[in-house]
């Protein structure tokens, strides 16, 4: 099952480079899109961020209006996130913040 997460992450990263519109950092800010696959450990609907634990460690991602959420090929939202759920996050760094460009729910 871990191998399938790596394949999904690699394909999402390739997709993000092929479509620079997915990443706010692709134009102008210099932030390169990256992918983390992991498990949601915390979420805060007031500040619109969530923490994901993966191989790169725990990282907090900030959600913007442009963040896209996908679940099983359908659109989803921030409020569909749940702790303990596996996700793949395409993100870029904006200063000290990691901005989630796309969040894909893995099942």
C-alpha cells in the first residue's frame, strides 16, 4: 500500500509541473511545488490550516481560496478532512508558510 502512495505522489508532482496554474508559487513567488503523502493529525477550521504527518515529518499547511480538494475523482472541501485520514498534499512554501495548492484524499 505504501508503494501506491509513492506512485500517486509522483504522478501528482508531475501534474503540478505540467499545469503551473495549480500552484500559486509557480508564477512570481519562487516557491516550487512539492508533494507530501501522509496522515492528517490536526486541523483548525478557524485559521484554515491542518497538520499532516509524513516521511518529511509533521508539517502544517495553510488553506487558501485557491486550494483544491479532491476525493475519489470528485470535488471535496476542507471540511471533508478528518484526523487519521491519508492524504497527498501538493504545496509550495511562501516565506515560512506551507500553502496547500491541492489536497487529494487517499483511500
